[in-house]
């Protein structure tokens, strides 16, 4: 079992043609599962790609167990401990499932054939693809391909696991199994899970980072994120004026996030999603101000 | 990286692009051999096997380009990039896979071509340097393809690369003067695949460019390999070992330079004027000699013979007695017609490749150049053996023939009439067949030097109407004048009232 990795991000910035995708980011991540939340364009994928050593930052630096990603030699050390599932997952369509995971396992320096094959089988079992090991990748559905991607990410038992939108394309049952899998992996590992699905974060993450326009707007536990919304979630017969967010529920009443919308409104228990919505809504207000 | 090379090789071997190249190569081999134009001979058909490299190389190049493209087109480039394996190692493994598969596929095509030849009765020893040379050439094609796919990331460029590369090779290989190369330099040999046309079973290649070409190709491969590894290492964290790379690059430069210079300065053709190497002259020297009366001395190499008291045919042992029998079978009936007449050949002998000369006459011997003997062998409809015999029997002076001055001296019209008569009288053709050929082509299927006018054709038919023994008896006193070209047609048998 892999031991955890200490990830340190200092003053990280990344610009594309003068547009800042990330700005002045400081983070320290310890073993456990960290969820990266944020709307589209918040910088989640950019951050994951920098952590995966695929992108060089415009400013600041990333250190993994003291190795600097900017240093070519250190970068190799980081990659030796890295498992990565990109958002836009590409696989070799003519390879079989087993062959593809095996191929990447070789590139991850698993040199002993018997041990490597054992690990490949274990990874495929973990994502419930063992029965499809001999299938050509081009014949797989999107969800199956995603699971192949997860299998290759975990095959070398990485200390640092970066998962960018891992549950995209998975059906609810597969997502539930994925959560179980990630929860099992997270104990000793440092897992960074980028997603826009708050329920995934709520289910498995020990820590949440909310990004908005390239900046960290929240960093804490899911409980702390949920706690931000305590006392600000209401069930009201009327749409909340001046609320951060408000939507009509199945019962016909409005779920309002913000100040009490009316005297008839009753307080509801907050969720992690409420906390996330509150953070992003406040960020939007701050930006507008 | 051996396992990666293994996986890549397995996938490359299943590439439809590669199979397309192999399929085209095998089709070519079959189409070129099935009509049985050339006498089957492993020494000689090895050139056909070598030429399959053109098609196999095209397939290898496309397959290589697709491999180079794969990471980008599949979107797996990030997955590969975040592994600790140095990119140059991965590129090295892929280059190795391409080399293994390219060599394997060429070996299949090569072996198939030789097998077809062997099934047709081909004998002799193929030059395995051709397999090595072709293997290096197709590997180079595959590597160039991979470089194009990998660096450009463009499917369009990758598809176009194969025809462009091979067209460039063809231009270099067949039209060097069009590229401004001095005529004295054989720049065409710098093409990855050599345009070899003749392989003598007895003397090998004349001249032999294979060793310098192997060195030249090996040098090109070393330079291409080093270049691709260096490109892969650019910007990466793990550098390839510098000393071996520099050594390989240096070796590549030396091999390309030495091999290239050796290739372009080697004469284009060597004419074998005798069994000793000192007698092998560049064609340019031979052609510059005004007196081209040279013929090939009896070197004792043509030892496989077939024949009778009238005519013996001898070929190099590698061809076996079957070809000797074939030549005798074609010439024998005609030789019977002229048996005992002065100056007629009593022997037909295979002689080495002689540039631009198919046959020559030396005393009582018909000398048949090795390629000419192969070319007509096995084709029932080809009367060139008969033609070679008749030209010598009737005293024609061909380049390389007896007589002062040499050159194509025209015998008289009477000789054309006698040749036409001989075809029917010997039973080589029936009168009906000859009539049809004359009607369709205006002349007999042997060399005539005057248009066979209706008058000349009528003279030939008049001779054919006489008993053969009578024609022979009447020709005997006219024979010297007939061979000297001074006999008028009116004096031929059957023409006098």
C-alpha cells in the first residue's frame, strides 16, 4: 500500500495569453481525499494538470514531498508516485483493456511481469472490468472507458492520485462503486478529486477546496463547508428576494439560501452543496463589488 | 522497454496499412512471375524479391506514421506523458518495434518471391545481402513515417508522406540528371532502394553496389535514430546517454559519407570482356572503343550442356541442364537445316552480362548474354533463341560479333527470305502461323533488316514449297555470297524459272 504524499503549492499562477486561469494559489495537501470544487472555468483542470506535471505554472511552484515540479529530475520522481486520470481521457482504441493498462503499467516502471500482471488484474477487478479484460477498447461504452482510465491511474499503487472529473459518464451504481473504491484508496494516499458534483465530494472527501476564477475561496472539511450554510437554508412559500440562491422544490415550497426570506420560512438543515453554493455566490458578489 | 516494443510490434504486425503494403508486394511478385517471362532462377529472382521492398516500405511508412500519430489522435498523450518513462526510451522502443516488424514483413515478401521462383523450378543461390539491404530500407521508411506522424500530428501529412517519400526515392533512383547530378556520378544509387536490374548467377552484380549501399543505409538509420531520440529527449528530464549517441551519430556520418561516395563513384555498368576482373570494364570505356569486335572468350564457366552432333547449348551450372535443353530445343531444328554449311554455329553458349548486347557471334558459336537467355526462357512463343542462331548462321555482324568494324551490318534481302523460310522448314512455325504473323505484323518474328515486301514474302513461300533437302543442296554453293550479303533474291532456290 502506498504511503501518503505531502503536496505544497505556493503562490501558484497560470495565465493563458494574459488571462489568469490560476492566481496566487497557496495550498498544502496531506494524505486523504481532497475535493476540488468549482464552476466551469474555475481553474480546476489547470490546477490538476500543473500538479500532474503536464503544465508549467506561470508563477509560483509545486512541491511534492519536497521535489520541485519545475526541476526536470524531480519531476521524474513525482511521476513515479503519480496516478492521473485526465478529464479528456484518451485510450488506444485497438488495444484490449488488459493490454492498455499493462502498457501504462510498463511505462510506470512496473518491470516484473508476474507482479505487473497481478496488479493489472487487481486494478481491473477494482473497477469491475475483469470480465472485459480481453475486449478491444474501441468496443467499450463511455462509462467502461472511464473505468479503464481509473484502472490505469491506480495500477501502480500511486502515492498521489489526481482524478479530473472521474465520475463523468458513470451511471449512479458505478458512481457509488467508484466512491467506495476512492474511499478505500484514500486512507494512506493523497488523492485530489476535481469535480463539479458536490455529492461526490460530500461522499468521500476529507477536505474540500473551492476554486472560483482561479482563486481559492474555501479550504476546509466538508463539514466546515456545510457549516457555512448553517442557518441560511430555508423552506419558504415565497421565492427569496435578495437570496444567494433559491429554487422551487418538489413540494412546491422554495428552498432559499440566504437571509430568512419571510416570517413563514422554516429553517432547513444545510448540506455541503448549500455551503458550496454560498461560497460561489459570495465570490460572485465580491467580484461584482 | 522491451515489453513495450513487444506490444507495439504485435500491434504493428496487425496493422492493415502494413498488410496493404505486403499484399501489394505479393501481388506484384505474382504478377511479374506468373506470365513466366523470365527463366526461374533464385539468383536473379532475388532482385524481384528485393523490389517488394518498395511496397512493403510504403506500408511500413504508413504504419509507422500511424504509430507516431497515435498518442495525439487517441488523446492518450497526457497519460503517457505523466509516466516516469523518459520519452526517448518510449520512442526508442517504438523505433525498435517498427524495425522488427518491417524486417519481418519484408522477409515474408522476400521469401514468398523466392518460393514462387523455386516452385517454378528456380535454382541458384539468392544474395541475402539484398534482404539485409531491403530490410534497412523499409525500416528507414517506417522511421521516417513515424517521425512525420509524431512531429506533425497530422493525418493528412502522414498519409501524404508515404507517396512523397517514395516518389522522391524514385526520382533520385531513376532520374538523377533531372536533379542536376553530373552524368558521371551514379547518384541514383543514393535512393534507399537500389534500381538493380541484373544479377549474374556466375559473376554476381556487375558492378556490386551492395556493400557500400548497406553501409550507406545503416548510416542513414543511425542518423535518423539519433535524431529522433534527440528530439524526444528535448525538454525532458531524462537525457539519453550522450556518449553512445554521439558515437552512433559519428558512425552514421562516416557510413553515409563513405558509402555514398563509394556508391556514386562506382561505374554504372561493367562489361565483362573476360573471366578476370581486370577484363571487367565500365560500359563507358567499352562504348568509347571504336572497334567493338570483342566477344567473350571461352572461360569454361558454361558447363551445363545439352545438344547433339549439330548443335550444343551450354549455360552456367546454376541454371541447370533444363535451360540448356530449352535453348537447344529451340535452336536445334533450325540448326539441322544448315548443318555442315560453312560458318554456321555448332555451339550456343551463355556468356556474362554484357551491357546492351543480347547475343554475339564468335566463330562457330552463338554467345547469348545471361539476361537475354533468362528473359526468353520458358516462353513458348518467343523465338529469340532461333533469332540469335539465325543471325549468326547468316553471317550478321552485330556488336560484339566477328568481323572488322563490328556494328549492325545489314545482310542482303536474301538473308531475310532465308530466315523466313527457315522458320517454316524447321517446323518452328507452321505455314499458317507464319502467314498470320506476316499478315498481322508485316514481318516474321525474327530480326529482318528490310521490310518483308510481298515480293520477298513470295520468295520465302516459293522456297517453302520445295523439299528441304533440295533447298539445302541449292543453297550450299550460294552460301558464302548469302552470308556476305551479296546474293540477289532472284538466285535463291525456287526463284529461277
